[in-house]
C-alpha cells in the first residue's frame, strides 16, 4: 500500500488498488451510525472515494464561511463545532468523537460553512469530497437518504439548543450539558460517572452559551454541594438525581 503525505491536516492518500485498504475503509464506515443502514455494495463504493486526514490538537479544520466541500468522519480524537461573535465570544454547537461525522451540509448544498471546527485532541478523520459523494449517491440512493436522516437529526438537536437558551438559566444549562456529556462520553467509576474529556470552564461556557464567569459560579456551587468533582480538568458527576433537579 503506498501513501503520500504533505503536512499537518493534509490528506494521506491510500492507493485504492490495494484491496486490503479498501476493505479497511469499508469496515470502518460500516461501524458508524451515519452509514449503518447501507449494504456491502453501498459501503464499497463509498469507501472507494474515502481519504484520510490527520489534525493536530488545536488545529482549525475549517472556519465559518469557508467553502464547504468535505464530509469528515472521526476515526480517533474529538472535534468541537462552534460559532464566534464579532466580539470573539464562542458558542460550541457540538463536540464530536470517534465514529461521528460532521460537515455533512457541504455534501448536499456546497454552500460555505455555517460554523467553524477545531480538533480538541489529535484527530484522525476519513473524508469524502462533495463531487465524489454526488457521483456515488447518484447510483446509490440509500446513501443520500441516510444523509437526509442525519440532517433531520441535527436540526432537532439545534431546536433543542435554542429551546435551552430560551427557557433554561445558566444553572439549568450547565446541569443539562454535564448530564449529556456523562451519557455520551462517560465512564462509570466508584465516585460516579467521569466525563472522559478535559474541559476548562471556558470550554463549558462555550457549550452552554454563557460567560466563563457565570459558569465559574455554577461550577463552584456544584462542587460545594458535591454534585460533581474535578480532577485534572475531568469532571465526575457524583449525584445524578440532584443534578437533574437543577434543569428548570
């Protein structure tokens, strides 16, 4: 198998004549939710146009308003999707980990990016270009239908985020976000559920659309009440029931 690389964030291109490499790509795609309903032929054709990109921690993958031409599927690492105000305040829309996809809007409309993306850990991704996706989906309509289902799910998530901003105070938003992260990125320990992400209060503030100072006050309260604990920037949720009561 031959490979070429041209620096951080540049594609590592695998020769698709190598059947083992093609099979590896197809096997990976079959294991993620976005493509879980596709059959072997669909996956084979999709894998044939898949490339790999690696990103360093802190590396910007794309900025809002950049040309949108690529879907990314995370093999390892984590990526934060966010928007920034003119004053520089950031609001995180989502944090994606291994097996999750982002940038899918680019495959359907080719419009500029609606948000920015940054690798918050060393991250390896599988990527599909819009032109390649359209060529495959034209002959494999199940792929396009699966992508539409994913977009519908993302829209529902956005609706939920707007609802939280409208109806929950900062205490409620922080409590809800901690519970969500415990469910999606948590490991059960003797103390409780440890969120396996290193989070600063600025990170958490961006996720819930609040100032760092406001989140600092909420976290101080939660620590004082022993609802949560923090060690090496990893939060452990110790009292789930009490935290759920804060969502009001």
